[in-house]
């Protein structure tokens, strides 16, 4: 895929999704960090249902730390792996207070030093909360990048590096949300909606005419 085609893909996605943003509900960097940590192996809808009850009670590191693990678990028990997530969140709150004055750091190394925060989560926080042109590669983005051949790669990091390298500067800030929303609602895993896709004629997905997904590399993160 050449640079002109990539630019055209982003231009069409930007026109189709004029205000791309996360579907997680948040009002501060700490609320976003909490929601992203809870979203692992869970849906945004499910996370939002939990945080609508949690955030009015505890939406700062100090307030959440005061809840403790046992106090936090009832708010998030509808979310998968809630016990381990509760432990990570409470420890994260402690470290935010001890190391960062209760603020979410805007540096990758400091973010990745927090429990449960890997490169993907750090990229989401840096991009969405702090306006850095990072691209977090989740399952949807990994699939779209490989399927369309926008930035094919065998690993999540390989796809991320190629997206960062090949995405036109004008779209780098929004690329994460453009691609994730396109993957979530159009370029679906089991049956991509190629007939409704605004980039169908630019896509290099070999199986798009048959609607049978081609095998993709493992997106384990």
C-alpha cells in the first residue's frame, strides 16, 4: 500500500467519523486511567455501567484508596477479572499519591511503572488525556491494520511502529480512535461489513468479496 492510498483511507474515515473519541466515559485523566484499566477483556459499555456508580463515590486516587480493595470490588464486580483489577487500581492509587502527588503522569515510563499499565494502556492515556500523537493497538486496530494492509505486522508492536511511521501527520492524533471505531462497527472480526465500508475500494483485504475473514496473526498483547 502506498502513501497516497493511506492518506485517502484516513481522509475517508475522518469524514465518516468527524469526532472520533473513546467510548469510555471520563472527566479527568484519573477517571480515564481507571476506565482503561477496567476495560481489559471487558466492553466499554460494561465499564461505563460500573464507573457511573463508582466515580460519584471515588474519582480521585485518595478517594479510591480510601475505599480499599473490599470497598472497591462491589462497584466493579460485573466486570471480568474484577478482583485482580481492584488490586491493581488500589496499588496504582497508592503509587500516584506517593510518587506523583495524586496526578496521573504524562510520561510513558512513569505510566508503565503503574500496576496493570502496559504499553497499550500508556498509549491510550498519552493520546486521549494528554494529546500525544500515540497509537494504541488493540484487537480492533490490529485486525484493521492487517486486513486492509494499512500497516501489516506479525505483532502488536510491529503494527504500532508501522502505523506511527506511515500515518500522515494530519491524522496521527485521531488515528487510534478512527481505526478502533471502524474496526468495532464496520470492519468486524467475524463478518466485516464490506458493503457498507467507506474505504472498500481502497482496502487490500483479499477475502472482502467472499465475506470470509482471512487468517490474521495473533493479536495477543
